[in-house]
C-alpha cells in the first residue's frame, strides 16, 4: 500500500529526478520488482532480475511498438521507426545481421590501432596541466572524430550528429519540455542526417558504405539501407560521448581508482565497464507487452508499456555488493548498460574500444585528473551525462 503511494507521484523524466536519479532509483527498487507509475499510466522496473528477464523475453516485451513511452500502435511516431531498434523478429533479425556484420570482431581489430593512436595523441596533447573542458575537448572530440572517420561521414558539420542523437534520446520520453525543446527546430538536422545516410554521401571504404553493400546483398532497398545507417548515426556517437564523459567524471571523483588504473593500464577495459554499470549513459528503455504476463510475481496486462531502468538495475544491491561504490576492480559484467538479449547494443565492441583507447591513454600520460570547477549536467529524457567538465590533466 505505502509502496504504491511512494511511486505514484514519481516523474522519472522531471529535471529533479534526472539531475540525481539514484535516491529515487533505490525507492523504486524497494517498492517492488515491478511498480506502477501512475503519472504516466505505465509499469516500471528498477531491479536487475526483472529488467534482465524482460529484456531476454523479446516476444512478450516487444520493441515494435516503440522503446520510448509513446505507443506506436496509438500514436504516430515522430520519425520513421528504426528497422533495428523499433522492430521485432523476423524483421529485426535481418536488419541486425547486416549491422552486426559491419561491427564484427574482425572489423574492430582493424580499427583498434587507429583508435588507440588517436586517443594517445589527443590525451598526450591535453595532458599539459592547463585547465580545459573535458566534455568538449576530449569526451566529445574523440568519438566524433574516430566514429566519423570509421563510418565515412565527411568532415563538415559533424556536430549535427550530437544534436540529432540528443533529439532522438529525448523523444523516448514523454512530451515534456526536454522533448519539445529537442524537436523544436528538428527540420534542418533531420535533413542533414537523411542526406548523410545516402550511399553517395558516405566516403568509400567506411562502415557506412559497407552497410549499404551488405544491406543490398540482403535484399534491402537503398532507402532501407540508408535507414540502417541512420541507426548507426543515431546510436553511435552521443552514447560514447557520455560514456567517456562519465568515465572522466568518475575517475576525477575517485582518485584512488584512477591510481589503480595507472598502476595497471591493462585494466582500462574493465574500468570502462564499471563506468557503464555505475553511470549508465543510456538510463532507460521501454518495452510493450504482447500478452498478459507475470514478471517477478507482478501481473501486467496485454499492450502495456513498461519502463526498464537500466541505470537502476546496474546499482541493484540484490545483484552487486556495494552497488553504489565505483570500483574498477569489481566484475561489472552482467550490467545492463548495453541492454541484454537480441537488442543488446550492436555497437558495444566499438564503444568498448573507444573506452579502452581513452582510458589506456589516460593511464599512460596522466598522473592526476584534477577538477578545476563545477561540472554542468546535461539533462536528457534517456541519456545521463555532462554538458561541461572543467578539469586539468597533470602529466605523468
Ligand atoms: C540504440 C538506439 C538508440 C537510438 C536510435 C537507434 C538505436 C536507432 O536504431 O535508430
């Protein structure tokens, strides 16, 4: 009874919640495995076990009705639905095969050297003890550059990738101020993205061109192939920007953890994984039920939206000891920051490579990460990250 009252008023898309979601996450987890969010007339889960179970049961918890709060069966989507994210098998399976082929382990091995040397060069240059904005000059600059080069996005107005992604991730939420501001002048950036996705506008030899080639071989039309590139451009940059920004923030706040990383640079990959657990850049996704279902003892009707709190599941004390402690030496595997199941992040190997590259370079070139001012939080209906992060890197 009191648990229901506790959650009934909660708005997980309000600025106060988004600014510091963790106390509310704990309350949601403690209220029950699955709770009712009265304000939005949806279900929600903030515990690890039911979130993972829902993600694994894609037949019952489907994606084709949208993975935001909007139900595509009742409301017109704001953009043409993604063939990958907002699709179920068998359509999803075909699309996923194309994109997964481009993001294979072999492809990552080809990218690794370039990513490592780009990160090394950038961090070596920034590690001069002078204050700078680590969001702009590192967490944003690095992914925008290496992603665009790898995909074959020409070097012109690449910052539109960030504007577009921020828009996409805001539109998974309700039509609040964040949503309205994000789509206020969507036209030009949508047109820019649509143009960039076309085969003739992608540089030859890049992953974008490869998507077109592989998609054509699978029988996709040119327009559908461009839609698969759109998925790449939507999900591939701002997510890693905030993954890296959150990593820098975590390491700046926990100097003993940075010292541990420095003493063993081989821990870079594991450290980045812990960042994704502790400060998941993608905080939430919805699913829609395709039948009445019992999830962890709670009955949910057919055709209901359920909000899965990935970031809260990652800090569930039922799953991790000292869940609220940032510790690069723990086993963070099993976190749901990349999702789980058939929709698990298809680009996770590339994201991990970017994280490993930057954290390895920091471990090599930097003795100390020192905040030089207050960070400014970026508020988004789905993403968790910073707008600005003033700090200096004391050279090793
Ligand atoms: C995972 C993700 C986020 C945003 C957009 C897309 C995917 C897409 O497929 O467009």
